[in-house]
C-alpha cells in the first residue's frame, strides 16, 4: 500500500490533528514540509493552508476531509462516535473548534506579542462550553475518544505551552482532567515536535 503523505509543518495544530489520527489508527505516514506560500504549496492546497494529504493518486486538503478519509480508509479503531447523537456531538465540537476556538485561542495567542491577560481571560471564557460538556462525559462526544477530541487537543496543547497549564486551566477542572488523560497517549507523545 502506498504511504500516506501529509504536507505541512509539525507545529500546526491542524497538521497535528491529522498526525494524531494516523498515530491512533497505526497508519504509516510521512510528514512532508512545505515551501510555504510557494507554487509547490498551492499545488497541494489551493488556499495555501495545511495540512494536505496525498495517498497514491488521491489527494485532499482540509483537515476534516483528511481525517474522515483516514478513519474510513484504514483499519484500526474507529474514531467516529458510534451513535447518531455521538456523531452529531462530534461534528458539533469539530465545527466549534474550527470556527470559534481556534481563532479565539490559537489565533489570538499567535498575534499577541506579550501574554496579554485579556487574551488569557478570553481563552478561559471560550473554554466554558467545553468545561460544561466534559462535566457530563469523559470525551467531547460521549464515552469514547473521537475526532472531536483530536481537533481540540492540539489547540489546547499549544495554548498550554504559551500560557502555562495552571494559568489556563486553574478554573477549568474538567478540561484539565480531559487534557491530563489525553496528554500521555502514545499518539500524543508520538506527535510532539
């Protein structure tokens, strides 16, 4: 079988999401660096973002499309929720992570030259719905790890490196517990750096 090629840089939270899925499912893959914003980058992603994927003759861009393909195409644990309610919650949290949490946490932290207390407070505020969801279930979509967790996890790992765990999570015990459970998974350890 042809090797999966993921194009992007390891610090990208979205690239890490795709790598986490590969690791969770035991998929062999190569992380291929991009010549950022060059024609070769546009060849693999028309909007000059990352990641993109090449697997034989098939290529994809956009993280959600990539991880659904990886989950369905390869053997290993199913990373989609097993019930209709679970799948709806999974896609709800993927959408929330992509539409609100990324910009409000990762985007704002990336733009801030110093650690602005307002940025930290905004991140904590944005994580309140996550805190509430994790008060009911161990994972975002219920009792099982799903793609939703693998979208949010790299964002919070990034935020934690910038803000620091105690400062970010002191008022979010359910998020802190979730992060603690996930941080030592082999997939997380295998995608550091």
